[in-house]
């Protein structure tokens, strides 16, 4: 049974392992609330997951340590398990879905774990890990549905209360529920008046559905680029705790998540993956309203490529050609088209690299196109429509124009 003493013990064990990450004000993200970010993206492995993994492994018996540990993960828990096991001289095996970000796979190997890629989703990797655990007798380190893992994640709740004593509400991303359960238990045990909310991707709303229906359930499939919370089956232990200690769960769309990632880049100079950006998305798009709001951002590295995030901001890729354009304006896309027709042709003309109805040649068309985009992005006639969600560009590697340089200029050059 999870107790507050166990969370305090976890904090003691983790004192020289996990960083006590900063809690930073983020007024530029939401002027309607006093918004703060718990920067777990700056944790030692780029994610809060090392807290739960390390504490769980630290409590194993000598016999269990000798047999080794096994885990399943989309990437963040994998790195936490690898770091913890290697530092204690314990063999570790991690099953990861074959679609896991390459950076996470390589980082897990570099930290000392043996990685087995499993075709399918996280849940398929989980089934394979359970199978291997039965064959080998290794200890299974569950990424969320384990009281010791939950206790480790709960240390974030203790830190938030210490760093922001007058906090009114805490918003936490939800996948399997380990972080939300731990933070909620820790804070509610000490400050029952503080509101605790979870945020989940609408395309993987397993815990949201279970919480809403008061029934533990499994999704048929998940569809989100936020791979860190793409979980079809929430934890049984975490579900029970969330039902008891959490005040509500909301969902955010893929467009909203991607917009939050870019808002963090622009306004806070922070890089967060989709899972960690979900609470920020909830704050940005008015899903929750409070005066003093702490956002527990869970994850650090961008789990998919920048291009995928940009496509999500656009809602869909605007055109398929040598250069792909996404205009992240949602419902105001039509108004942008009308507004832009007075400046150097329509957006569609710029996309196809045309002027006055004449197609530019393949090479110069791309160069002209980028110049058009830079002009459109910074000119006064379109800046009003673009200031919330920027126009973004990606191009194939075969082109001579490097999109990464344009992308970096977009975020470093001042607006007109």
C-alpha cells in the first residue's frame, strides 16, 4: 500500500540521482493565469521516469538483483531503467516498440540495457516483456502500475509544494497514470485543497475514458504522435488512485499538442515532446482556468521528428510537392488565405512556386518559394494572422535549400 512515508523515502533515495528540477514562471504562455512549468525535461534522462525506475530497482533484494530486471517502454522509462540498473551493477533488458524514436533506443543501449524491438505498439512490447520475464525469472519493472514506481514519481509532488507553497492547481500528463497517481497522492495527502488535473491525448484517451465511465477499460487502438502516453490500457492501481485523488481529466488534440510544443520553443526556449506538452496545450487552449497553475511537464526530448510536429500543427500537410507547407491556423486558415491575396499572390501560388500564372523552374522555384515565405511571415499584412501559430516549412533533403536553417531563422529573427 502506498504511503506518504514511502514517497519521502523515495525522495531520500533519489537525492543524489534525480535532479530537483526548477519550477519556472511562464507568463508568456498564458496571461490569464499564473502559470508555472516543472521542468522535468531537464531531468538526468530527459524525463521524470528515472525517479520511479530508480526507486523501484533500489528496493530489490540481492536475489532479485542477481537475476536482473526487464521492462517495456516507448523510450523514457527505458532510459530510467537502464541508468538505474547499470549504476547498481544489474543486468537490464528493455522491450521497446519498433516505432520508438531512434534517439531513445540508442540512448537506452548507451546507458547499458539490452534492447529488443517489438513490432507494434507499447502494449505489444509489454506483452513480450511479460513473456520474457516468465522465461528468465528477471524482475519486471512496470513503467507505471507499481506502487514503488508511483512513489518515485510522487516526489515531484513534494517538490512542487516546496517550490510553490500557494499553488492552487497542478496539471499532469497522463498515459498509464503513474505520474498523475503519484503527484496526486503526494499533494492531496498534504494539501487536500489543491486541485489535481490530468491531460491526455484525445487519440489515446484510455485513462480519460476509464475515469469518465468509472470503469477500467482498454482501447482498440491509439492514434497520437505523443508516443510517451500512447497507451491502450491504463494501470489498474493507477486508475484506482486517480479515481480517488484526481479532480478531473481533459483531452487535447494533436494540433493543440503540436502548438504547445512550438509555443514552448518560442516563448520559453524549451524543447518538450508531445507527451510533456499536453498540460501546456490544456492551458493554452482554455481547457482549465485557475489563477495559480502548475504544469508538470513530464518529458523532454521530441519523441518524433520536428517535421511530424509541424505537420500536426497544420492539421494536415497543405500540399505534396518538393516543399511541404503547413499553416497552423485551424479555423482561421480561410481568413489567412483571403488576407494574403493582396501580397505577392495567394498562398497557393507561393506553395506551387508560381508568379503571375507561370511556373518557376524546379530549382529557382524552391528558392523563390522560401523568399516568398520569409516575406509573408514577416510582412505586416500577414503577421496578425500568423502570430499565434507560425507558418512552418519542411523540405526534402535533396533540395539545396536547407529547411533547418530557415526554421532556425524563423525563431531567432525579430518580427516586423
